[in-house]
C-alpha cells in the first residue's frame, strides 16, 4: 500500500523563497540607510507579522526598501552623523513617526491621497532617486571613503578626485557580484541571485589570501534581538524629521499600493487603501518596537512571493519566523560578507526603478505627462529627494488646474449638405 508524498503548503514555500531574497536585501538596505546591516534583519521580523494580521493584500511582502532607506539616510543625515548612537535613535524614531502618520491617515480614511501622486510624478521621482541611491553605493563598490550626499554630481566629482585610491580587490568583488546577479536574472529571475552572491562573497573573503583580507566587510553581526529602550524624543529632533516622516509615509504607501495593485486581479483579492494605511502604520510601529527603521511593501520581494505561490498573508509570517531564526543562529555567518556585495545588490535592485519604457510611451502618447515626469526627475536630482517629490506633486496639480480652467473647445461647421460637422479651424469652408 503506497501513500502519496505530503505536499508542502504553498505559503510555506513562498515564505522560504521570500526569506532567501529578504535577508541579504534587508542588510543591504540597512547599510543604505546608514545603519549597521543587522538593523535590516530587525526590520524584517515583527513588521511582517503585524502586516499579515492587518493588511488586505495576500502577497504584498513588507520590509525595508531602497527608496525609504535613502529617505532615512537623507533625513537623519542632516541631524546626526551616520554610525553614531544618535543617528540610530533618530532612524528608529522615524519609524514611529511614519507609523503614527500612516495610522492617522488610515483612520481618517485618507487613502485617496495616493491619487495626488500621479504615475509621471512617481516615475520621475523614483528614476532620479535610483540614480542618487546608485551614486551613493559607488564608494562601497570602489573601496574609497567618500561622504554620503543627495547630490549625484558632488559624489561623482569626489570619486574622480579619489580615483587613484580605488581598491582593486574590492572593485573586483563588486563588479563580479553585479555580473553574477545579471547573468542569473537573465537565466531565471526566480533564482535567489542575492543569496548566491552573498554566499560566494563570504566564501571568497573567508578562504582568500592577503589581498582580499583588506576588503571591507560587514563585521560582527550581533545575535538575538535588540534591547527595547523607549526614550522621550525631543522636539528639536521631531520637528526636523517631520518632513522626512511625511515623505516616507506617503511615498511608502504609494509604493506598496502600486505593487499590490499589480497582483490584485491575479490573486482575486480586493485592496482597501485605508486598511493598507492602517496596516503599514502598525507595521512601522512594529519596526519601532524592534528598534528598526521604516518599512513598506517591496516590488521584487512581492513578485517572488506571488510567483512562489503565496495564497495568503501567512507567507509573511513564515518569512518573519525564518528571519528570527537567522537572527538567533545564523547572524555570525555574515561576518565576512564584503560590503561591496551589498552595494552590488542595491545597485541591481535600483536599476529597475529607472522607468525608460514609460518615458518612451509618454513621448508618443501624452507629452504633457512626459514633461511632468522630466520636471520631477530634474527637481529631485537638483533639489534633493524630499523637495523633488514635492515639486513634482505641485507641478502635477498646477497642470491639472490649467487643464480644468482652460478646457478645449471648438466651433463646428457643417461640411457640404450632409450632417457632418467639423472644426472650422481645420475646415474653413464649413458652414
């Protein structure tokens, strides 16, 4: 008598697949935010469970993302120096502020606000932010010490002046990691390319000779959970962070809704924007409890989650449990992980944020939207991430006002003896 092999629950498989991508990505995004890599793991535990309980999308994978991480670095970096205790405290405080803002907006049923972030504004903003994020990873890829900046041209000028100090072993590891990720994605996008390059990088540094011993690595990664310390924030810190918190709250919500909408029909689910705001707000408060930084729904991880067969938000709970096990038992394994590999993971992730196809389509379909996109792109590069998206929203609203106060109208005339009416500008002989 033979019995069929028990099948593995698809949510378990999806949770495992997402974890394989989330662990190296979350560490990379923590570094992007100016925090030690372990904070990315902290941000990938309780927030996922909270969203699984409150969210409305069965496949949205919550956790650290590149754009929010860059906003954290820009916002907190103006108040404290990266690597200091104050910097960490402010990044954690920012998670609480974002959570409160999203909760208030959700309870006030303000989900309609996402409509003010039009596709051209989001596309122009994310494309420029991708360049800023990528530029800030180049020093890690090259092995040179250059200060973080929201000005791409300043970073490129600094790299040019320090070009003779480029560390070739670091550059080789970074470029090699980029090449491996690109090849693996070309062969099969479902393969865990990030985990593969992380494993290869650790093995190379661990068993390499003297040259690779000089490569910058993640260093000691503490096991277990952080100590929760509830300190009373000062108004001197809250007020300067308020603009960043609002930007992360709105942009993070827009990003999560955008990616969840893609899979709404595929999963047969129905998204509730107000419920999503509440769920994301509570998830960010969960990040605050875990001494982590702001989170939202990620594009690439959600795609992996859906392709792996996730049917409910239980997959997020499975992912959170696996990340906890990583924190408890596997964290020391990342000690020899080259920072250049994390930089390569970030660069490969943000490359997809530059929406060239959308710009081309707008050029032939709707050039007014194309100009708004390009204006937002230029404003973000020139003015910075926070001011750039505000300028894009104002430009979009301004153009909407112009269109509604100056609607197109035409005087029609009858052509010939038929009842065929045409614009008399094009048909001057029409009656």
